[in-house]
C-alpha cells in the first residue's frame, strides 16, 4: 500500500510552539497554536486527482486557516503563516514536480509540520 496522493485543499497540519505575543511588560511566548493550511496555491494546472488539482512538492502551498491571531512576531500577517511541501514522490512527476502524498514532509510558519493530510485515496503512491 502506498500513501494517498495530495489534491487541492488537503491540509498541512501541525502545532506551532514558540510564537510571541504582547505581554504586560514585553513580548511573551504565545500558547501553542494549531496550524492547518489547506494547500490551494500553485497547484497543478493539467493533472487532477479525484476531480481536484494535484498538489506538487516544492511548488504548491497554503496559508494557515483559521489564522493565528494576537501574535507580535514575524508571522503576524496571515500570508506569513505559510505551509510548504518539501518532499514528494521520487518516481511520479506532475508538471516536472514531485507529486505530493500522505508521507510528504512539510513546513509551517517555522519548523516542520506534523503531516500532510492527503485525501486522494484512489491514487496510492508507493516508493521503492
Ligand atoms: Zn504558526
């Protein structure tokens, strides 16, 4: 069994620990922030998975939604709360980019995200 292929609006998920927010006497560490970013930017134009555009490692991205609020650090703007996909299939290329799948590694605001919740279960990507 392989990992499901990723399609538009599948989510990069994780928890950001270490954001900063205003405190009574300066910046303090914010509580852990859930990170959920539907991948909807720069998805494939020519290939669909189950009727939605395929997601491409190193190309497609999304922003945290709902956004973190109340921050006072470099990630205050929602567009900075970005998730990217850093790895994909070594053998399946879409538009010359690796097809992203459920085992792809991702990043969030800072550091690695926990997972890409890929839902294209009719297309399973195996790596050998
Ligand atoms: Zn964050």
